[in-house]
């Protein structure tokens, strides 16, 4: 493939916040991400927060206990699945908890809310926070990928260059949630 | 179908849209096997790896792989006036600036040789793509803003190319300027788009080591596009061809 010339388009360059206002609102309620999201959150619209609000508080409260076990890797594949269908009979919105993805810097776990076939919300339930450095990584790397996950519902961003450690763990947990939904 | 494994302590993924047949899975297995093999050969943390033994002067017959990586490193050092160096300031040998992109590109070549004509490989933030994810659209590769992970610095639509980013924001100042032995501080990130990931990764690391002067330098040495960010947030860009379309 090296023989072929690079074909591509630089769509834009600059400190452009492509995250939609709805995307910014998603980070509220995820403790370690709050600090990073705060400066921009004031402009967030509420178009989707009404539907995601109950889900996010629900998963947030159950997550905090499991979060501290940390080493619960052996049960990764079984415990999230149990939550996967609870909302499906009463609403179009379904929230599914992804498996715990282990990364070099700690576990990553997300929950995904579907409205029909569209991903409308992604919450980070676990992100690495054992050391100050990890917190910095989490704050910087996870939000853009939350954005990516949301954007991927409309096929806008396929991948991210520059987020070394947490990106794939995040995508892995996200993918497992999508797979569980079937 | 996205396939993901941790290699070199870094998450790596291969995304092959619309296909999950046995041929694809076999090729993906081979591609990851080649990545793990590269990890074993070039690990600085394994005292029995070839690169560790080579650094101690214990390797009599250098493997083709190590010879290739050392040649790439030597060329990069020459081209960058010594800014790119696999010799750490403490005297140790560190081929990481070459190996990740080299190994990932080799994995992509395995996939292409197996007949896969659309894929996206993300090796810990360094990306190589082939074809299109869907007809008429290239792969949309976002480049994260080094100052703020919520922001996207650039969005690149890429077909048959690679995007590598080297930055100080996740792993600290792990890139040093080989000319001075000091941590590279002139830029907080450098992103290079090139034909292949070997070139993109080496150029991105070189630009970070060289600082702002490296931006136009890289555009003259195989980079299709260079996007770099200074510590004060100023964005520097250079292109080898046409002026990019700015939105």
C-alpha cells in the first residue's frame, strides 16, 4: 500500500469543538470527567438529557459499589449481561452496561443507552483513577471518546489519533454493550 | 467487525467493516501474532528480548527485523539532524519511536495481502487505513486536542494512508531531542499524515523532537499533512500538496 499515494481530505484544523452540545451534557454525573467537562457544559442544550437522566442516575448509583472491587475481572462477562434487557419492554430507551475492559492504567467500563437503533448516551462507569497521572489521562482521553461513541451513531468519526491508552478499552466496553443488545 | 488486543501494553484494534468471515479472522489472527512477535523482539522491559540482548552487545547475528528497525532509525536520525534518536539520554536503547508504527504497518500489510481492502487499524492512537468504510466516504480520523480531550483538533478523511500522533500529554515528555538529550518541549503534540504508518510515526516523533521547525521539515519528507500544537496552544500546519480546506 505504500506505493499508492495518500488520498484524503483535511476537513478542518483548529481548536474546533465538534462535540455537539448534547454530547457535552453526557459527561455530567461522571465524577472524574466532571472537571474536564465543566467549562463547556454551560452551553449544553437539554434535548437529550431528559431521556438519559433517569438512566444515568440509575447506573451511576449501582456502579459505585462494583467500582471499588476493581479486580472483578473474572465476572466481567457475566454480571453486565443481567442488566441488558430490563428496560426494553417498557420503553424505546435501553441502557446496557458494557463489560469491564482492562487497560494498562486500570479498568474502563461504560454503559450505553439506545433509543431504537441509535446510541443516544454513553456514560463512563469506570475509568482509571488510581494515581494523579491516571486521572489526567482519564479526563483527557475518555471524553473525546464519549464524543466519538455518540458521533458514531451518525457515523461521523471512525477512530481517534492521539489517545494512546484508554481509547480501545473504552471502545471495547462500548462494543460489548452494543453486542449484548444484539 | 472490530478486533482488539493489548500489545506492547497498548490497546490496538483492527476494524474490518461488513466482513467477519473465516478468511478475515485468520488474517486478523496473523496480524496480531506479528504484533506480539514484534513486542517480544523489541521489548525494553524484557531482558531476554533481542533488543535487550543487542543493547548489551550479546547479539552476534542480528535478525532481519532488528536490522530493518535500526536502519529506519538511522535514516530518521540522519534526516532530522540528530533530533530523532533511539539512544536515550541515559544511554539506553529505545526503539519504541520506530517499532510501534513499523509493527502496525506490517500487520496492515498482512491484512491487505490476505485480500482485505477496507480496514482501519488503530495502534494506540496511531492509525492506518485502507479503502473506505463505506462507498464514497473515507475514514474519518479525529485528532484529539492535546490541551483538551473533549475537543477535536482536526478531522481527517483518509483513504489508503496513515495518521500518527506523538504528544507529551499522555505519557509526559517521553520524547527527547537527540541533539541535546533534553526532553522535547517545543510542541505538545505533532500529527503527521503520510502514505504509510512507518513514515507517519517516525515523522511525528521527529517533529515532536525537533519542535516548531520540524513542521515544514516533515512536509518536505513524506508528510502529506502536519499538524502541530505549541505549548501556548498555537496550531501549526504544513502540507506537501494543496492547501487544506479549512472549515
